[in-house]
């Protein structure tokens, strides 16, 4: 990594990477895909709820690309919050409010209709906690989303995608759904990040044209490839 990139490592894994000199450069590919969705929202400031914060890569991206945005970050680890504040502090007057609370508990304190976007990017032991992909949590997301809001989830899974199938079953009533997957993950060669956008999904959410290295599933293709899950 270049010297101006701050990498947050936990449990011998790279959890986040931030280019402190240029926060619009998203180092990890899956974050670039989430950034694509952010870029496709209507111009101007946005209100974003981040479930999971780590090094605050995506909140910094929103601040840099959409000044005057209002953002709430739910990050349960006080140790991580203090470490990031010490080693890679957020810019002053960023509009980013970090709350030391887990997503399930913290979303209850977010007012109805607050968010233009909810981003789920939280991990425990390499996977998103099941409580954050449940039907009950999706209902909380529905409550805090504005009518034109978008819910974007980053899930790590591998074929046959049991976690993603259950999430699709829980979130399919939010509205449209588009899923982006790396081909190697889709073919079952390895586990990987699947980016799921649902709700009032903008057109071409992963960019136009979509990245060649990503498989994009929309409309009936979502059900055909990721259906059959259980709504928990």
C-alpha cells in the first residue's frame, strides 16, 4: 500500500483502507462498488446511516464527494473508534457522528425517514452478524429510510450463497434489488463480497457501463440466481 494509505488491521485481516490524501480513492474494490451507488444518487448533500464504521472509509468518501452531508456511524467497538481517532482522525466539521453502539441497538435511535442511504458493512469473525441481515433489522432499515432511500449491504459469502439467499428473502419487499458479484465468487472458486442494493435503486447503480469484472443481477435474475432463502 502507498504510504498515504491508512490500513486498519484486526485479527490479522485488513478491515479498512483509507487514502488520507485523497479519500475519494477507494482502495478496496467492494467499497468502490458501494461508492458507485453513492455517486448515482441525486446531486447534493445526502443523509447516510452507516452500520459498521471501522476506519470510516465510506463516511469520508461521502464527506469528500458530497459536502454538507449528514452522516451517522454505528460502530460498537470503542477500541476501534479511539484508535482511528488517534491514528487517522476525521476531518473537522465533517458532519460525521460516530455512535459507540451495535447496529441492532443503534438503529432504534435513528429517527424515521432520516436516511437517503443505509450502508451495512459490519463484520464479526469475517461475516456480517445474522442479527443485521434478519427480517426484523430490515424492517428497522425500512423505517429509517426516506421514501426514495436505498439500502446497500456488503455481505461475504460463497456458493451456494446461503447467507445472501436469506438476506434476499428478508429484503425483497423493500423495492428493486440489484446484486453485484465478482465472477470468481459467482463460480464458486472462493468466498467474496456481494454488494446488494435494494429499495429505490438508481439506474445503473454500479456505474455505466458496469465494471467488466463484476456480474450484475437485476430484476428476475436476482430471484433466479439468489432465490429460495428463508426469511428469518
